[in-house]
């Protein structure tokens, strides 16, 4: 079934049975369970998929099957931008998206997208799971149709190209590099020396293969899982971003959930995040080993200082609101602890 047909069917389902979900009936015709559809752009082995699946099992168990999750991996329902719009409209219940996509509705989310913002993966986890830092931000776009349930580790992003290793900003000169669809990321790549080209993940392989792009920037899991080492084998540890990915839910769907089910969601997020963070590092090692076995050339001895200096103006220009400055100050204060 193609993506367009699937989206049409889900839209019809949402209209007939309630936004973002469908009701499965028992043999006597009574409602059996509410199925919440979850869009996901990676495969079934990804740590985020596995963590959401585990939470879905908990949700089903604690509601005696009244609520279940149905996860659609591999961009089956579309690229992240498309699925976020579907969540906003209530066509589907949930999706995982890069944090940068939320800047469209609230620029304050951009503070987590700044280059070299976190000192370590543990530092990132401490910040994005701290309610004092995130609670207001995660609920800030409820009126726009989107609630953020939790933040995932989205990996450490590095540059990979079809042309050769990237060790300095000069190595990116003249190269078109795929970035996430956000102004912040386009500007970041420009400052790093390249030309940022926004594009859905499903188009990247062919774009590099046909020379529309010279490369991309992402974590090791994407590099391996989507076979992008076949067309851009030079993977260089620029370590420029540690973007969180956000699990979002339709505000309309959320508001229609009974209070006890909302509590199950809120309490379940903690275990889900712990599971995802714990398994991500193992997945990175596996992906790197596989990519190298297939001929990828991994360059880890990259001096990131010139890149940090190059993107520093971006941090200064983006810290505009009091919320951004407050969160940024908290991140800076805690960096040395991790």
C-alpha cells in the first residue's frame, strides 16, 4: 500500500472513529479498544521504535486493552514534517520528529538545536527530562494542536559526503549537504562551510546518488540503516549537533484521553526514555561496525574547535527570548557536571 493511499484511509478512519485513532470492535459489536496510530520514520530495530513499542505494551496492559498503539515505521505515513502536520490536524495520534521541526510553532524549541549545546549524552538527558526546564515548553504549542510527550536522544550528528573526509570548514566549501527542514539548520551548515539543503529523509539516498546532494549530516544509525554509506561513504565526526527527537501527540487526542490514561502516559514516559537512551549507544556501535564492513571510511580525528568557532554567531543570534536565554543558562550551568 502506498503512502498516499494509507494517509487517505487513516484520514477516513479519523473522521469516522475519532481523531488520531480507530476503534476495534469485539465480536458482539461493542467497542474493544482505541488504537492510537504512531508515525515513525526509522525501522523496527531503532531504539526509539523499541521504546515506544514497550510503552505501547504497558499502555495496553494498564488499560486492559482499552488503549493500544499501532506504530507505522519506515516513513510509511510520510516524512516527519508531513506526519507532524497530520498530528496537528488530528489525522493520526502521534509521531516522532526532530526537535527542530517544532520551531515553526515556537522558536523557543530552537535552544535545543544549537550546535555544540550539550557537553555529553548524559547532559542532554538531564536537561530534556527535567520538568523545571521543559514542562512549559513541551506544553507551549497545545493551542496549535501539538503536545510534546517526551524527548528522546536522537544521536550525535556528523557530516558524511561522497567526496572525501571533512576535517575543516574548508572541506565543506561548495558542498550541498542535506539538513533537517529548519532555518536554524540551514544557517548552521552555511556557517560550517557548506550549503544546507532541506529535504525529507526518504529522498536523501537518491539525491546523493544523482549528485543533487554531495552528502548529508546525521547519526550513525541513519547512515547505516538507510545504506547511505553506499553513496556517501566518508563519515566524519564533526559532532556538531545532538538534537533531541520529540514524541508528540495531537492536542485533540490528548484532551480526549481519560485522566487515568493521561497519567499512564505521563508515568510511562520515564521508563520509555531510560530504555531508549540505554540502547542507543549499543546501536551506534553496531551501525558503525556494519558500515565500516561495507566500505565506509570513518574519520574520528576531527578538530571540532574551528567548527565551534564558526557556528558561535548562530548561538548569539538565536537567543532572543527570555525563555531561550533562561534554558540556555541552565544548560551552561550544568554542562561541567556531565
